[in-house]
């Protein structure tokens, strides 16, 4: 089974979310760790069926570093994903990237 297929398993995604959150708690002031693990956390939350939390993490990334494209790409990814449920909105995803 591929890594991406394994991550489609909501239980595995939830466990991975817990791991990311623990890492972020352990190293709260390390900007390089924080950015990359928050990006991962946003993706994992979406896979775990938590689109609103995924959106919140991506928005936090945007507000922490408004000139860094990474947060906006993560936010657009939330809106573009069919996993986002009611948040799924392709046009909104495109607007975020403009």
C-alpha cells in the first residue's frame, strides 16, 4: 500500500494529527518546524475528516506569515478538496490563490 493510500485511512490520519500536534507543542518556538508541521497538520486534518480545523490551521499559517505563499496554498487545498464537505468550493480556492 502506498503512503498516500494509507493516509486515506481516517484512523491513521487521526493518529498522525495527534503526532503533529504533540510535535508542535514540544517545539512551539521553532519557526522552521512550526511552518512545515502546520502545513502537514492542515492536510492531515482534512484526511481525518476535520475540514474546519484544517481550514483554521491554514488560515493561521496565512496570518502568521502573510507574505509566504505556503499558507495560501494550504488554504486553497482545503477549499479545492472534495473531502472538505461544505467548505468545498473550487472558485473560493482559486480566489485564495489570486
